[in-house]
């Protein structure tokens, strides 16, 4: 079988057009969605991500505020800045770009963001709401994966989903979203015995390990849906995922490429969450 490629870039563009329409409707009601992005220090990759988030806001007609803080900033100063943004009516989403310097407690920072403005979906209140199936901000990459499948017409209920990777940002929450949609979910990780035995059971396989070419054709059941969340650089410095794309695409039914697969959906769902927050501020 040769897999159908799920074009994340195209699906992200379609979703962004829908978001832009909703933004313009909200603006007519006097509300412009506003996202505050806090960047601490000078991590090169973080700066690129933050620039892309700002650009997306502008393209969709939203306001964005970039707050750049020095590496040496104290935890208290950062918490005060977040508190200021929590109180600001013009700001509907607050995002602290991770990682932050080691002298600052990341958990404390995440928990200081108002759950009503936590557009990353990292606050324990939003995670709890997601787990219990309540209205919540869903973390952007997992949410983006669900939208990719929905837009491709791939049903989830009753399917066996195997998630490889258990990070708080991707692995754990994506399994929960599949469970919420009535899938049977298996989590695998670095201590899993007989990984291939598990992954070969997957109707939908999620690769979120952060190791280039970790998932090979041997891991994949004929016709499975393979979602590659990895963003790695290979020895030649070329962007690549966690899945050995050439061989797996000969066996899978559907596959996401890297780049232009899951990646473009992450910022799209951040924009969606910011819009949602602004819309809910009217209630
Ligand atoms: N660093 C890498 N990915 C993310 C993300 O989705 N949100 C934030 N805040 N930081 C990140």
C-alpha cells in the first residue's frame, strides 16, 4: 500500500481562514482577540517559534504583544508580569514560551497564568477539565492532530490508538483526547517491552518521541494511520520526524510528512484557542 499523505499545511490554511472570519465577526462586536507571548532569554529556536506566533496573529487580524525579558529576570518579576497580563482586558491569551531559565520554577509560572487565558492548555485546571471532558483549552499540538484526522475524514471511535511518547505537552494529552473520542488507547515509552508488538496493533499510531527515524516499517500495521509529531534534525541538518517516512509510507494507509504535517496545526490551534478565549470573554 502507498499511503495517502495528510497535508497539514493545506488543512492549517483552511482552518486559519475560518478563524480569520470569526475574528472579523468578533471585531464588529468590539473585541479584538489579543495574545501576549512572553519570551525569557535568547534561545534561538524559541525566538523563531515566537516570531511565527506573532506573524500568525497579525495575518488573522488579532493583536499580539511580545514581551521580551532578560535571562536573569527573577521568578517574582516574571510572576508579576503575568499577573499584570491576567488583569488586562485586551489580552485574551497568555503564553510563556518554554523552556524558561533553570532558576525559575516552570510549574509555578504555568499555574500563575489565569486558566481563562491559558491558550497553551498547560494549566492543571485545563488539563483536569480536558480529562473530565469539560470545556477547556486543549493543548495545541494534540488538538491539531485531532483536527487533522477530522478534516481527513478518519474516524476515531473504536479504533486502537497507540501513542509512542509520554510528554506532558504531546503524548499524555493526545491519548486523552483520543479516549474522549471513544478510541482504545495504549501508551508506549522508553521502558516499554516489545514496542513493535504494541505498535503493530495500532490502527492509528502517534510518534512523539523526538528521535529521528525511530518508527520504521516493522513497527507499522499494513494500512495504519501514522501521525509523526517529531521535529528533529538529521546528521545532514535536514528537518525530519520520528518516522522513517520513505519505508513507512509504503506500508501505511495515511501518513503525515515532516515538515508540512502536524507542525502547521500547532500555531493554528493556538490562534483558535485565542479566538475562543476572546469569544468567551463576551459571556
Ligand atoms: N515550547 C515548545 N513548544 C511549546 C508550546 O507549544 N508552548 C509553549 N509555551 N512553549 C513551547
